[in-house]
């Protein structure tokens, strides 16, 4: 079947549950400081895809769990995700998120960082309320690994020696870890045992990794001009995406040298040549595969 159809069918299964999650999210955004609610609602109501809550709901449903705790934990993973987005947009000095101005653009960096801290700590309040040590362990471990992944990504900026393993290590931490935790929590909620917990975690990890690989090159789709713009932005920022790594592996010595210098300097003077190497080596198709 068409994968888009399958996705739509899966999401239709949990449409009512997702409304419950949105109620929990709205209810748990309360704060005596108006700016907290304002910034938090600004980002949370901007239309995120709620992928991590969806994964938790679908997986726990498939394992036969029907308790209300799934709504709380789905809200927790969305709060953690949103906190990381607020911080990430400050780190990257991004101006657009979810089709509108980032919170840092609208409210400034300090408010973004601090409301990210609020969402993160609200998530931890809610996770402690579960009184379940395994749940707390999984979420504390995941957020720790996410932060480490971001630091490693910072270190990898403009690093032309980054290989596929190094690239994957970062995305497994910064992105896939929260997908992994969401699926793992489903198995914990359902009391499905350690084997199923491991299987769910592995599934979440694989899904999150594939998701980030595609997310990294989504803007490269479209015509050559669009790809040039996105690749140019990534090169200037020192982001070493998988197509660049594959093009480095597959290119001739001269091509490799050109790519190395462009990645290290972030200069886009040779952008046309870079695009041609990516095209000739089939690096984009290899990434999608
Ligand atoms: C607050 C614990 C903590 C850490 C901060 C900055 C940082 C450390 C982590 C950032 C991690 C990050 C931004 C990973 C990328 C995740 C990603 C693919 C975001 C886009 O996800 P979507 O497409 O977003 O699911 P929507 O908008 O749909 O929710």
C-alpha cells in the first residue's frame, strides 16, 4: 500500500487519543508567570507533527495498553521534544520553525532558552508523578544522550573527516533517542517484558534514525536551484549531511579535496561544482535508500 495512506490510517486510529494528549499538554502549560505560557503556547500550538506521542500511543495500543498514563507520557515526550527545539533554534540562530517565526525571533534568545528549561522541568515533574522508576530512568537517560548528541554535533561542525559512522552516532543520539524512549515507554506501560521492551526500543531507534536522515536532505529535493540554496546554507553553517559524506567517499581525489576545503571553510564559491559532484556520485539517491 501507499506509505502515505498507511501513515494516514495509523494516525486516524489515534485521532481521539491525540486530542486527549493535547488536553494534557494544554493543562500542564500553566504557570504563574504569563510570559512562560505565552512562549510555550506559541511554539506548542504552531502545528508540530506530534510524532513521538503518536509512536507512544500506537505502540502502547498495539501492546494492549489502554490506561490514561499513556496521555501523560505522550505529553512528556512532546514537552521534551519542544524544549530541545527551543534550545536548538537558539544554538542555530534559526528564524523559521513550523512555518512561522521561531520563538527566539519573536521573544528573544533568553526567553526561548528559559522557557525551554521550563518545559524540560515540567516534563520531569510529570515523569516523577508516574512514580515509576523505569519510566524515570528511560527519560533521564534519553535527555542526557540528546544533549550529548548536540554537543558532539557542535564538535563535528566543519569537520571534513566526519564519516558515516560519526554522522549516524550523532543522529542516533540527538533525534533517534527520543523515538527510542517513546517506543520503549509504550512497552513499559503495557508491562510487556524486557524482550518486547528491547524490540520496541530498537524499532524506535531505527525509525528515528531514518527520520533524521530524510529530514536532513528534505530541502535538497526539488529543482537544482532549491537544492543549491539548501546545500549552500548547510555548507555555510558547517553541517556535514549524509549526501556530502557519500559524495566524499565516492568522489575522485580531486573532488574529495574540493569537498574537504568547502566543508572546512564554509565558503560557497564553488557551490556549482559541489552540486555536480553530488549529482555525479548519486549521493542523494544513496542517502534516500
Ligand atoms: C533541553 C534536554 C535538552 C537538550 C537540549 C538543543 C538540544 C539539546 C537538542 C536538540 C535536538 C534536536 C533539535 C534534534 C532534531 C530533532 C528533529 C528532527 C526535529 C524536528 O522534528 P519534527 O519534524 O518536528 O518531529 P515537529 O515540528 O513536527 O514537532
